[in-house]
C-alpha cells in the first residue's frame, strides 16, 4: 500500500513537471510570436528627433516613438528601437528637438455646459460694472421679447468684490428674463423679470442647500446661491439636442487647441440642476457622436450620485469602455458650495461675513447612504468639497465606507480639495484618496484673487491651508489636475506654470512657496496620475507601448520649458493622427 502511494505521488509529480514544461513552452512560444509580430510590424508614423517626456517611470525620456493603428508600438532611441519599423508607407515626423508630452487629461470639466456657454453672454474677464452691463445689453438686442438671456463666467472679485444685483440690469432687460451664473457655477444673477417668473418674493424661504440673497428690507436682490437657482429651472427652455451637439464640437475644438485629448466630464450637473441632463447628454450627444464618427476627444463620464443604480445597470450591460472614445467613470455628489460665493463649508466663519460658515449642500446622511451603496456595487465615487470642514466630513465618510465595505482598489475622489485643515493632507495618502484639484483656478481664480481669498479667510487660513499640492504628494496621495472648465479656462500649460511658480499678479514671491511643484510632478498630474484617478491608466496617461498614441508637440525645448514652465501647443495628435491644427 505504501509502495502504491509512493508510485502515485511520483506519477502526479511527473505529470505536474511535464505540464509546467508545456505551459512554459506555450508561454515562450506566445512571447516569441508577440516579439516576432512586433519586429515585423510596420509603423504608420514614427516621431523622430524629439525630446519625449513619456510620464512612464520605467523610461521617462526618449527621442523617438513608433505608432501603429492608433497605438504606440515602441518608444526609445531611434537607432535601436524605431528604425527597423519604417517602411515606404511610414510617415516620419521630425521634430528637430521639440518637446513631446502625453496628451493632457483634464480631470474635471463640464464639457457640454462649457460649449453652450461659448455661445451665450460671455462675462469671463469682465473687470467693471459698465462692461458687465454693456455685454448684457448687447445680448438683449438680438433677443425676441420674452426669450431668456443666459450666460455667465463673471467674477466680482475682478472689480473689487461688490456683488452684482438685479438693479444693475433691470432697466435694460424689461422684457427678457435673465440668469447669469458666476464663474464657479454656485451663484447666479437673475433680473427682476426672472424672479417674478419663478415666484421668488420676500416671502420665499431658502431651499435646502441654497440661499436667496435679499436686501435689508427683505426683497430678493437677484442673487441665488446653489440650490436656490433650481427655482428658475422650470421656466428656462430646454436646450435642444442640436444645440448640445454643436456645443460638443465647439468644446472639443477648444480642448484640442490646448493639448487636451481626454476629459473627465461631470456633465451639466450642479446643485439645484436636473439629474436628467447628464443622462440626456450621454444618450443624445455622446452616443450619437460616437456612432456617427464625430468624437474628437476621449471622455470619461461621471453621473449624479442619486442615479447610481442606473449607471450600475448600464455598466453591467456595456462594460466601462463603450468605445475608444467613451468611458463610464462613476458618480458624483456635492458636499458644499464655493469660496467665491461664500458657500464653501468651513470650521471658522468667513472673515468678511462673520456669521457665515458656508453651506452644506447635501445632507451628510444622504451622501453617506448613496456612497455606501455605490461603493458596494463597485462604482467609483467622487464628491465635491472645497472648504476645510467639507473636506474633513468627506474624508471621515470615505474612511467609514471603506472600513464597512472592505478592502478593494476603489480610488475615492475628492473634487477640488481646495482648503484643508491641519493634518488633512496626510489623510488623503493614508486613505488612498484621489485629490482631483483644479489648479487652473489659480490663474483664473485664486491667483488673480489671492488678495480676495485673504479677505474672505484671513491671512493665516489663506496662506497655510490652500492648494496644498506638495503636501498631498508627500502624503502619497494621487494628485490629478483639471480646469473645472468653464469655471476656469481649459489650459493645462498655463496651469502647469502656475503650479510651479504660484506667484499672483502683483506679488513678488510665491503664495505658499513650499507647495510649488516640479515640472515633472505637474506634468504627471495632467497625464499618468490623471489617468489613474479614473482607472484609465491601461490605455491613457503615458507614452508607453500598447497605449493610445495621444500626444502633444510643444513649441520649445525641454530646457526652456523646465526653466520657466512656459510653452505653447504646436500640434495635438489623437490616436496618432493630427487633430490640431
């Protein structure tokens, strides 16, 4: 019996060894076939004589790159890597030493909303009341009586901080309702006709998560904060699907001009807006553009968290990648408002409004329950939090949900993470939270606004807890950069320079110089880190073999770029094809 057992054991061992041998032969055979296929492949495009920053830590720099069928075939030195992939039909792009970087990923935009705003009243950059009024008056001239005048982008801090009120524009808009959103989307100016349509009077109470600003006598002054703007939504005509499709084209062309090849789109979803708009844009605009061959940039879509089960059903049927152009990202909720609207939630009151701590836009219990359910179902969760208290509330919630639902690669995101309490930056790394930060707000918002931020928060709070890029990286947090367009301009190169320098206009030194980033760190936050922040790193984010051949050619050399952080986009390529100019 013992002999039989011994022989059986030896037989099993022999079979295992033979099987392993054949498995190894099969593996190496596949590897050889793969290598043989690669070595015999012909590149559609070879990029030569370039200074390529790959965003790939295994090979950070190269001088040549080969592309085939929209993906990167090889990256490295021309003679040893790319030369043998050229044939008669191969196109060569000799860049004469210019810089190539991966296509930028803007980690937070409202793409169709921004495209629509491009065709409305444009108030971005207006720095005085007279110009504000003039632009509204100009728009009214082309409108029929009764039709809405819509637009936005205004920033009251550019003209000293005084908030606009309905009386500014009532005399020039007697027959047209008006709604003009602040640059951050968290406040809107309505004229008196719009207020009458919405039934907003001195007796109207503030809705949950919003505020109706009033005069000393109690009359509405035209300013609606966050959820209060929803009181006007039933009276504003829906934007047609054709208008939204045109908006996608406008927005995509602008993105490509700025070197952006992928955006993370949070849709037309703001506090008080309809939950359906993101879904209407998905079906009526994005799917239409994809099936009709009209997509120009890649998009990763996030939907209102209240609709998490709907997204789960969709992903279970289609998977996360609908095509090479459209990815399904996750769900988003709001914890607070914005600094500029004095609605971001802080532990301490606003210095210029001593009784105001900000607004908690969504009840914490509601966010917690939705996050718990979304996470348990495997969806990625992103929550908007700007004030220090709002960030801590969401960090606490994420910790609780992660502990309850168990370990997994979930990559919780906090959108903005703009102002943090002492010790909070370290928690991002400890909990594995993505800090999705809109450093583009700095040139278009907080650098232009640095003195205003000090006025709102006080000197110590503004200069110690704002935009803690370096502290977050030091905590091993994932840092992803974006613009929040159209809140700020979609301009990665401008934002990269800002992240490196942090010098507001009129200042001689950096705002919190210890938080300045290196060029490499800032580039990574717009490329590989941005890809990881949305689970896109298998296809995007670096110039690595097998990934999409999305890249940007810059106008100068690496030394010039590294010295000042300044450059401009010379060309943008998507899938190896020139998309701009």
